[in-house]
């Protein structure tokens, strides 16, 4: 899918890179249910204290202790033999169980912040809890045997416990109720190469897809869609709702906007797994670019001096070596509040960019400000609360 000049303009589509087959889970699904009932999570044995409580303050971790299994630790509920099922401190447990959504709030794990990242762009657990991945279930051939597998499609953001915001190009053509081609989402996952994260990610089936009626597949105008889930996700520290931009709402720090997403979606079965053992969610600062300046820069590309940018788009970034072009569609452009830098407001949805040639041009995003009224109207039609993603409300 391309626009204007196919040799130079790169439209991000679900088939742009490759399809990553998501293997069936190897762990017993009953284990996760039992862990929830017991109120414990799988952590490395040295992060579990002698009273079977997760260590959150770092005490005793400078010199890692030898394995000492307490009487209440349950080892066989975790896939990794070096992990134990350890109870969360009361304060953390109550925060997870009783957490109410506070849209756009970034809450990176305090203990994890003490561990330096080799890649400064890698996100921390809980830093962007509204990120989700979207899958389609398809039939693939493995060793001449047909199997139903989940295939990565694109990314999106939670705007309600039952609704995901993404691009229309990601899901256009999918029909609700199509049993042979179901959609699903995954929330709360940081590293796609492992199933051994501190808290279990959540998967939900998609019940309905709502695409903007004025979506143009050639020019990508009104490139927005809502995915309505069959069952709501459980809001907590690692799964929460993004804030959406609204006119005259709050003051944003437009110089420190970030794009968020996975460079490529990899699963443990990918051949790339032999060369890279992690595929962690990444963030990149991409400042907002005013429309007039964005158009001026785009006209210096093969788009030509008569190119016009439709008002359903906004721009950000501009460094050809650092652009979201390597990331998949549907990811957000999010900007922090000036008076509350730990809270982000989603300003755009990744749509397209110039990928060929050394052009210092911004990346292009669907304009959330311009489509916000449409989103609110659709939420009202679905009889869902449209105020949950208001930054002012939070």
C-alpha cells in the first residue's frame, strides 16, 4: 500500500515486514489461575524473602543469596526452575487488585529502575501500560500439518477496559463474527520473547471493529479504528488506559513527545531468536512538528512542492536515523503534561513516513485531536464511558 510516489513513500501495513507466528503457551493455564488464587507471582528465587514476600526495596540483593526455599514458597507453579511463586507485599497486592484507572500514568517499576538498560530506548515494566498488540488467528502449514496460530497484526492502545484504539489500515476488512479469522489483543506484555514476566499478560478476543466511515485506504485519511473486546481487561499497574488529546484541555510538553512500540514483533520461534534474546518495548523522543514546517519538509521529498497534508494528520520527529518507520502501525505518539511529566496524552497514531532516501522529514500520525469527537461518539453509541481517557478527569 503506497501513496503518490511508490518508490519513496512507505505506508506501514500489517504485511510490511513479516508474519510472526505466536506459538501455543507451553505452561499449564491452570497454574496461572492457581497463582492468582494464592496471591503470588513468579519471580527469581533471590527476589523472594524468607517470609515469602517479594522484595521491592532491593534489600539483600547486592549479594545474591543462595537458594533457600521457605515453607510457603511454591516452586512447581512457575515454568522456570529458578523461579518461585512469591507473595506480593500487601501494599503492592492491594494496588494491583484495587487499582482504578488513571489514564496516561507512567509507573515504571522502582526495583527495575535500579537495573541499567543496555539500550536506553528500552521501556521499563509499567512505564507504558496502555500498549497492546493485536493478532489474527490464521491457518499455517507446519511440516505438512495445518495449525491454527495467532499471527501478529499491529499495535494499539487501551482507551477503555473494553476498547482498543488503532489504525483502520490494520483491521480494515475484518468482519465481526468471522469464526475462521478471529482477532485478539494482548495487554501487559513488555518483552515478546518471553512468557516469564513478573505479572501475567492478558489476552482478550475482539467482538467488534468500528472503522471511520471516511477512511481512505490510498491516502490514509481518517486512519482510525476501535476494537471492542468481548470481555474487559483487568486494570492494574501493567495494564491501564491512555489519555486522549482534546482541544483546550491540558498543556502538553510538545518537545518531549515519544513514539512507543516494538521495532519488530518477535516470538521465541522466530529465527532471529538465535541472534537476539529479547524484544522489549521501546520508546523514542520525537518532538511535535508544526504542520507548516512539516509540509515544507515533506515538499523537499519526491512528494513534490504541491503536496498538501490533510488535517487528519500531525507530524513529529524528523531525524532520518531515528524514526518510527522501523516500528509497526498503530503505536501512539504520546506527550507528557507540562505540570505532570509522568502522565502522557496520546496525540497521534502511527500511520506513514518517508522511508527511502536521506530525507530529514517527520513521521506522520493520525491526528487524535481531529478525530476525538468521532471516538467520543462511537463510545457513546456503544454505551461506554467516554470520560475515562480525559486527562483533566484524572
